C-alpha cells in the first residue's frame, strides 16, 4: 500500500500462496506531500483494537475478512514497527562537476552528496526548451514522455559519473540530473534539478568550447 492509493482499501484474497507463519505488510506514504498524515496514528489504533479485541466495526470486519479467507483460526498476533527513515539529500557544494562531450556521448562526473548514500539520475535530451519532471528523468524519459539516453549511479563515498551514450554528433543537448537519498521508492526526497546545455562534437572535430547553462547550485566545468 502506498500514498497514491490510500483512498482505496487494498484487497488481500490469495492467502493460499503463503507457506510461512509471519506475514509482513509494508505501508508507506508520499513524504513530499503527506507531512500531516495521521496514517501512523490510525495504524496504531487498529493494532490496539486487534490485540486487545476491543469491540468495534473494524474488529468485526477484520475477523470476517480472516474467517472468509479461512485463516482466522491460524491468526496469533499483530504488531506495528516503524520503517526506515532517510536524511534529505544534500549536494556537496565543494565538488566541481565536470561535463565532457564526445561525438556520440556526454559524461558528467564529480557528483557527490554530503548527506550520505544516495542515487543520481540524469538524461541527455536534444535541446527543445522543455524541462522534464524529476519523475520523467528517473525513468529516463524527456518532457514529452519519449525514452532518451539516461543513466543512474549509486553514490556511497567517492564522486560518481553519469554517462549518456548513443547521441547524435554536432548536436545541442540539454543534460538534466538530480540526486536523491538512498530511499529506493518513488517518494525519495530529492535535490534540485541541474541542467547543462552542451553540444556533442562533430565527426571531424577534436576540441570545441562549449557554452554552459546551469540551473541549480553546483559549480561546473564544461570541456
């Protein structure tokens, strides 16, 4: 169950597939828009009702659901544990990010976080003036939901690199990238997006000076 479907009850009706005694349900919400959620309070109340068999509509529905699935007699206990929490991701402002362009590839290196482990996501898209969303970048799509060259790198300690391949020579590209904490769900906290305009080399060029457009707070070198 997640924060996008809290308004609709989740249905578990295939308990025959379980061949073990302990069943773990993971419930999480959207931390970016659910800051005032009372889900944890409600879950605590439900667990208390079941544990202490407090007469209520919820207890009746719980028992009926388990009885209907044929597992009420096997039910023993229920408990609620807090899930893992994550620190907000923070870009390392002292790290110089370098962007290098070749004829068919662009490399972004020097990406670091000061907040701990995390993930960097990025895409390289032909410059059309439209900025994609963070969600689109994560799945390596542009603002028009078209699959483009993308990359992701897990950060632990040393600076990481994003490599975008299969690009057209002598073409303007916008490289968009951002970082998250180590939360692997789609609700991970994120840094701001950075965007760099650069041009791939022509087939007959060896060195070219590239212009830089930066949206964000990183220091960058474009070669």
